[in-house]
C-alpha cells in the first residue's frame, strides 16, 4: 500500500513539474514583432539621443567611409564566399571591446576582423585556445575569409567583419563552431 502511495505521489510531482516546465518554455519564447511594430520601435529609437547621434555619425565622412566599405564586400558576406585579405595589424584599435581580432585589408579597404571572446575548451585539461592558429598570423599574411555578418559602430572607423572561417596557404586555421544553444 505504501509503495502505491509513493508511486502516485512521485507521478503527480513529475506531472506537475513537466507542466510547469512547458508553461515557462512557452512564456519565454517572445512573439516576433510585426512590420508596423518594428517600424514604431525603430522610429522611437531614432528619436532618442543615441539614435540621433548614430544618424549624425552615418551622415559624417567617417560614417560614409564605413558604409562604403560595407557595400564593397556585402555580396561576398551575403553569399558566404571567399574574400582575399591581407593582415595589416595584429591588434585592434585602442579601447576596442570586440574580443580577439586582427585588422585586414580587403579590396584596398581596411576592416576589423573579429572572432569574439575566447571560450574555454570543452575539457578543463584542454589548454589549447580556439584562436591558437590565428595567433600565429603575421602582418602581410594573405588569408581567405568567409563571414556571415558585417556591422558598424560609431566607436570604430572601420567596418567590423565577424570571422566565421579563415584559411591561410590552403589550410583552414579557423572555423567557427556553432553554438550549442542554437543562437
């Protein structure tokens, strides 16, 4: 009799726990905004001090230069095709908060090539860095780059390329591993 009661109680606890988990999962997924809602959010941001400052930067010569650099390689980024680049500096601009990266020149335009923050290895005893081979790059090295993303920020005088794949002398020296959480 006691075993039946314990089994019933455990089943009930598990059932309630599963229902709660499903409720929180459903609530945590935000509903995508409609086109009108996105437009309203954008208009509100553009009217804010940050939005006004960003629009002024975009209209400035520095902002136009960055936008021209983005336009130069946007097709290659969209199609995820190779871009030939030359390493121009092994450090990023002062006070940058982009993680590990280098400066590269692609089609006579300078870009920030960033790889993000360094993640520790899967195994605690694995001291190898995911950027180890990238750290062996030298100024004037020719590399092939593929990226899914390019961005801009008023803080930087260069477009920012997120490095997804880098090859030197026909050998892959970096390939971004997909995140486990799906983002």
